[in-house]
């Protein structure tokens, strides 16, 4: 499924295929890995930024899902102040599909 970049399986898909997956105990993993599933591997985030200063962030993500991104997706960074719990949202000019080496389907 990873080689074919599966995104979904219909719940009513061919039962003679799905039922053995359930019986053998692998259906749970298949269901979890359908589509793309990003996890944070590493981040570099400054503790403080001067008012009017530049906030530089660096993230390393891993796709643990079967599918790859091939269409542009909006990227948003959400920060929460630990002391006040105030939430700040930043739109980012980035194309995660390009950064992950994704290729459009044939």
C-alpha cells in the first residue's frame, strides 16, 4: 500500500479481502496508515523573540502514512504562550508537498 500510495479504503470494499486483514490483526495498522500521517521528528524553536524580530523555526517531519502529498496545502504555525495560554496563528508561505519530495500520481 505504501508503494501505491493508498489514501483510503471504502468500508464496503471487497469483504473477502478486508475480512482476512481483520482476522490476521493487520487491519488496524492499515487503517492508521491510510492517507498521509505526519509526525514531528525534530524542531528548533527559539525560547524568545524580540518584538518586531524575526521568528525562525525549523521542523523535521516524517510521513508515516501510505500516501504522499501531491497538491499544495496551506501551512499554519500555531504557538501557545505557556504563561498566558494566549494562542497565535501564523500563515506560512510553504509548499509541504514540494518539501517532502512528493510526486503527482501518474
